[in-house]
């Protein structure tokens, strides 16, 4: 299923991705640090959502309380809760 998540507190404004059988595909960040976010998207490709969440949840960017990876973790948690009903 395809998801779109509006980020908060980061340079990126939105994250879109797909979850199939608990695995994450086609992660795309809108805005933010292009090279870094392409790297995160590449590493996430085909990984289990739970594994991604456990690795990147809580990462902070500078003095911010969140980061683009943390926002991806939040987006995946939200999507997984919708999938699991």
C-alpha cells in the first residue's frame, strides 16, 4: 500500500513510500538534504519496516528534537498501525 506522510520539524516536507508484506519500498523525501535522503531511501529499500524503525527512531538533527530519519520512523509506525488495523 502507498503512503504519504507530512513531516514536522525537519527540512524535508513530506515522505512517500510503499509497504508490501511488511517491507518498505520506493521511499522518496520531498525537500531536505538530497544526497543524505537518497542514501536513507536506498538503505531502506526492501527492509522490514520494524527493522528500519528500530534503527532510526529517535535520531536528532543538530538541536532539533527530530530528524528526517526519525520522521521516516514515525511515518512507518503510523502506516504499520493502519495496516494492522
